[in-house]
C-alpha cells in the first residue's frame, strides 16, 4: 500500500464515505457491529484505514466504540438530531457574521442561484435532491466564513442533517435564504446573524413537531 500522505487521505475519505452510505442507506442498522477486517476486505484497504475512517464517523456521531466489543452503528435518538440543529443555529449565525466581512459578491452569487434551484427542485417533487442542495447551501455559507475551526466543527455534525428532512414551505425557505444573502451582501452582521438563527430554529421546530406527531421523515432512527 502507498505511503504517500495524499493517497492515504484519499483512501480514508473513500472508505469513510462508503461506510457513511451503508449506514445512512440502512444496510447497516443501528446497533449492528462493524467488523474492521470484513470492511477492510470489502473496500480493499488495510484495517488501519478502516480504523481511521471509523474514528471520523465516531466524531460525526454515526458510530460508537464499546470497550472490548468493537465498533457499532449508533442508535440515534431524536434528541441527538435536535441537538445538532441547536449547534447549527449558533455556528451558522457566527459564520454569517464572518461572511459579512469576508465573502465577496461574486462568491455569494452562486448561493443565490442555489436558493432558487432548491425551490425549483421542491416544486418538481425531487425532495432528495432538494435536501442535498439545501445542505450544500449551508455548507458553502460556513466555508465562506473562512474560519477553519468552525468549518471543522460543522463537518462533525453535518452528517446528521442527512438523517432527517424538514417539511417547511419551500417558498418560505427560499425567501429566508435570499434574505440571509442580502444581509451578508450589505454587511449587516446583526441582521445576518438574526436571520440565520431564525432560519435554522424554524427548521428545528418543524422537525420537533414532526417527531412528536410521528410524521418525521427519518432514514434510520428506530
């Protein structure tokens, strides 16, 4: 196996993404064990690569290590999903403030186009693509903050956003996205922070309501 650091990172990334997919798809159920030897054979890598990928997924909250027993798929509770939204509310509000100082109009333009694309996908009932583009919108916003620690922290919980889908009105979501971008473009940090907090909190409240009613779109929570 190559000792090149770049090759090692690519292998770890490939294995991590592959493991994430088999977990989120439901192929590996909550509570099921993830044997490192079998996974290494499946992905054609050394067990050390699988071990490193599993450590990253543990930081993301998808797997957990039980002493002397091995690594298992986390049995996520709805409360953990809500906690991730609470973190997002704070982190993305900070990102929006920083974007007011650091993001250019040229960098914001693709996000505005993305906001309209999210709306169009919702109108076309392409809900999986709509959710994926929505996650992309928020991820780009955080990256435009150019705050390395904030980006790294967000990467640790963004995966949880793939487990649940908010059912908010797509027009309201579009208008909130556009308002956030407009505030950032004006350099209105307080307004941008307030709008992001409201936007993320509204998504959290919608999901909390669906969880209470038993109508939430959850991929693999028991």
